[in-house]
C-alpha cells in the first residue's frame, strides 16, 4: 500500500467522475484511471486490480438508474454474462502474473476498428428486435462474450468498445447495447476483483476514492444515454475511441 495524501484522493474522485461518465456512455475511462493509479505509486498489476473496485461500484450505480428506463432486458444480459464470467476468471488469473504492456498495441487496433463500426453503423441497417437478434446469433454472441470476458478480466481498459462492437453486430442499437454492456461488465468484474484481491493486488483506499467518483459519473451518464439516444451516443463513442487510440499509439 502506498502513502496517500488528501489531494491524491480528491484527484482520484475527480478523475473518477470523468471515467465513470465515459465508461457508461462509451468506454475508455480506465485509460484515464490506470495511468493515474500507477502515477500514485501502485505497481501495474495492483493498479489493474484496484481499478476494478471503481468499475463494480460504477456499474451498480448505472444499473439502478437504468432499471426504471425500460431498456434493460435481464434475460439477454444474464445469457451473455455466463460466458463472460468464465472468460474473465481466465483473464484475471493471467493478469496477476503477466504484464499488460502487450495489450496496448492490440487495444489501439481494436479502437480503430470500433471507429469504423460506429461510423458506418451496421446496427442502423440491420437492426432487429432484440429477441430475433438473440435467436439468430446466439452462439456467435456467446462466443464473443467469452473472448470479451478474457480480455476484460485481463486488463479491462477498452472492454466497453468490444462489447458495443459485438452488440451492434448482433443488431442492438447503442442505447440497449450500453445497458447490456453495463450489466455484463458488472457481473464479470465481481469474480475478477475477487481474484485480484486474493492475490493481494487491490488497494482498497484508493479504489474506494476512485469508486465514489465513478459512481457519480455513471449516474449522470445513464440518464444522458437514455435521453439522447443511439445517434448521440455513436458520436460520443467515435470521439472517445479516436482520442484513446491516439493516446495508445503515441504512448
């Protein structure tokens, strides 16, 4: 555990608000929080684990806000969560021993792909009713969430972009895809956080400070996402993806 002063906790809360807002609307918030946690003195693996505390709290807050919006379908969320949990346990177990530097270049490539998807918006042309999307693409969808779980368990940063890519290809608009993303990320991060904590790679004080900010940002973002709709979220996702990919490429 690192020595902490009051301004560091405040900095974490403020960055957490921005991170929580970005994570719920698009993704990439962890690209802000992970470097900050490392800057405060945490080893990369411990920063990776500590960040999960904020992710869990943030998504609980968002789900509470989404619950009354009418866009949350528990059946689909639970269906996608099962393979994601299995994958996340594998990814988190790898993360406690393997450095995440290799994933920076991969993540940049994924983000560029996400820009193409959000620009051409395949969901607009091929959008289906949610039930039809599940029935017609069930196994590819489940396999996609298994791979997402491995990646999310390993590093988390940018996993929201991957989920939105899969849900758009399955025919969901970005409002419903965002809600599904929030539920799945919450569910698979609970066992991932437990694995990091079991291996002593969570700083609970820093994680709690970050989580308080993330929760505020998530509550704001959930309300905005439902009110603004698919096209507005698509523009936000595109801008965030470009900024994060540029940051990764530049280093």
